[in-house]
C-alpha cells in the first residue's frame, strides 16, 4: 500500500468555500492523502491598512475551527489545523520548515479581491518550498 501524500492546505477567508472543498475531494480521489490546514492570520480591511499584525488571529481561529469541522464531517483525512503567521508566505515557509509536505493547495479570493494574488502567493509559495502548488479560487463565506 502506498504511503499517504502529506498535503498542506492554505486558506483564510476562503477556508469554508465550496470551491476549496471540491478541490480537496478531487485531490483525495487521486490517491491516498492526508491534509494539514494552515490558516494564516492575515488581517484585512482597516487592520490590513493599519498594519496591525495581530488583528487577524481571532478571525483565523474561527476559520480554522469551522474548516476543520467541515472537512472531518465530509470524511476527509485531516491530520492537523493551525493558525499561522499573518504573512502567508512566512506562515507557509514556517510550516514547511517543521514538517515534510508533498504538495500545497493554496486557496485565494478572486483576483479583484485577493491580496494574496496581488503578491503572487501561489507562485512564491511553490518557489520557496519547491513543492507543486494547486491554486483554488474560492468564494468568501
């Protein structure tokens, strides 16, 4: 029996989106895998503009809990769920420094709304980790 692929899933405001859920189901069908959820504590709105780095922690924790419950309720294999650094690239790098992953799934808002896409996060995450990246465009819940 093949080992399970260790997949890091990175999302914040799109964490509970149907698009991301569908992408995870699709990934699970393609072979045995285990997901780790990472929710960067990225602030938005006035907190983002004011550079208040801790402002995103509470919201990230809410997304983490809701997403974890949703995925486990769907029968997906979730090893862990964590809140990370407010800088999503730093959060991904930190996580990949401590745990070996086989691939990344990065979920963002659509281009017009996504700060992560404006800084080219999916490409930068792949370059920083050397891992294959699947980019999912999700809706905000």
